[in-house]
C-alpha cells in the first residue's frame, strides 16, 4: 500500500462551521469582503488577464494532467543532481558573487559538494536569536534530574534557561522545564541540587550539576537558581552556554522528538530547505532576491531528496529517480484528511470572502475575476496581471503564488486583499497554502 507523507504543520484540523447549506467541517471564515486596488472588491489579483499561463511557472497549456507535464519537465531539465544544482540552486541560492548561501552563510550551498554536505545537517540552528528558531528544527533538550530533595524520581526536559538582570542590577537565573515539578521542597529555604544529563549514542552522560542553589514550588514548570552571581564559573558556563534547550524559541512546542533536518534524505516534507522554499515554515520566503522556483523545480528537489536516502543518490552525478519518487506520484493529490481540498475547503473560503455580489461573483465580477464555483479554479491558474512574472498559483510552491502574496500583503502590487475588510485568518491562509503545496489539484 502506498505510504503518504505526514507533513507536520500542514495536516490541518479544521473546525466545524456552517458554510452554505450546513456544517461540514470547513474553516470558520470572517464576514468581510475583499477588494482590489481600484476600490472594487477582490481577494486575489484583481485585473483581468488575457494570458494563457503557459510559462514554466504556470499551468501547462492544454494538459489533461498538469502534474504529469511538470514531472516530464523535471525529468527533461534535471536528470541528475548536478543538473539540479547548476540550473536551480546556483541561480536561486548561490548566484555569482556569492551574495547568498556561500561559505560564510549557513547553509553553504555554493557548490554541489557543499550542498551535499547539508544532508542530515541540523536546520536553522545558526540563528543568532534563538527566538527566531522554527519549532520543528529544535533539538532534543537535556534532561534535568534532582539529586537531593523530594523529587528524586522526577526527570524532565529542559525547555530553556532565562538569565536576566533586575532593576536593582541583580542577576537572576531561572530554568524552565517541559513538565511541572510534582512535589514541594523537603525543607523550604534549604536549597536543593540538580544534575543536567544528555542522551547520546554512548548512553546518558552528565553535562553538569548545580549544587545547593535550587528552589521551586510544586506544580510549577520552572526553578530558581539562587545567588547566581556567586556561583562557580563552571556552573555559570553550564547555564549560559552548555545546556541544550528543547524549546529555545520559548513557544511551548518541542520539536526534538521528530526534528526536521536541513535536508532529510528520503523525506522532502521534513527537509527544512525545501519547506522554506515553498514558504511552509516561518521565515522570509526564499529565495530572497531571485526568481522563485517553478513547479518542475520543486518536484526535482523533492525527488532528489527522496533518492538521497540511498548511497548512490548522494553523489554529484546521481541520477534523480522520478519513476520511484513518491512526491512526484502524489503531486496533484490532496490527502483526504488534510483539510485543504479545493472543493471542500478552499472554495468555501472564496465563496464567503470573495465571490459575492459586487466583488468577484458571477455577475460583473470586479476586474473580470470570477471566483465562483466552477470558474475560480481555471482563473486562479492564469497569470497575474498585476505581476505577470508570478502566476496566481504555482502548483507546489506557495511562495511563487501571487494569490498568497495578495492575501498576506507581502511583496504585492496594489493592496492586500480583502480591501476594506478583515484579512483572512491564519487558518484560512494555511488551508490555501497547503492546497498549493500539494500541487493545487482541482479536486
């Protein structure tokens, strides 16, 4: 039986609400309109278009199976990893002059060999500010264990360590934990001790200890490190730099159990580089200053990542196995449980927010853009008239889909949609983004 990728963050749980005739598990949507930069209601690119969408980044002309044409284009243009790097990575990630991902900027993608070195590499851990880390890239945190007191049987993961200076100039240190401490201190006022441990391939190793300086309250997921300025240097170093935090971005999510990798051989959905190119993870859409990737280029990268699970797929001259590529086989299909099928989830959002009278309804649609059921899909596959270099929808790549930029207001011409009404919610945008990521099928 064919296995389907489970995509963290894109398999959505949708809330039941009434859209049209009754409850059907669709997203609850707002009550606002949309309008274009000319004042007419709109949700996406407002202008009429006489284009045919036949560019490499748009819908192939006259195809009964657009996904098949994208795959054929990928086979033709990128038969090997070297072709992929020279034609796509060099153009988009490491252009002449080395202004992007060169040897001085993580990750180094400027040669085929340096990109191959990123297979299995940690993702996003070079961020100067840990608050910018993507939760899916967070490492497994160190374990905290009490060595004195009434919680000797309790262990938990370290979330993060907060060291700050109060208004009186006194330095404080607090260790935040994944789980609340179950029991009270044996003797209030008598500080306790902890050990910090790390699981390795050689077993559990002790990273360090804090002796006779710990206080806490039961049921709280934090403990105080007392008299921090007078602690031994080794303890300060442990708390400030050596402890591996499991939630460094402090959002309450721990990604270390099934982490993304920069490039995870065999799994494009957990490969941070590809997901960043598609705009499926937080951060500025990539590439920042170059043309986004086409549908065929996305397929080529995904299939190369899948093939890199085998040693023969990890060399510069490796052939890309499109015939055995699950990503390619499923491109243009939306999983039933995704919450992002066009007919069941995307169209209802368009119905409520866009395809209304005086906006993008069937009668005299604003700027000629009809987003009613039966017309919206074909119109979304046409080129954008405001920005003809960016299609309204590029299957497989939300970053290169003008529909997403119009809804988010990032890098658009004209105004964010809907004009004069509340923007779409994060869940509504994620429904549309996920549908595009699956290949924007007309289901």
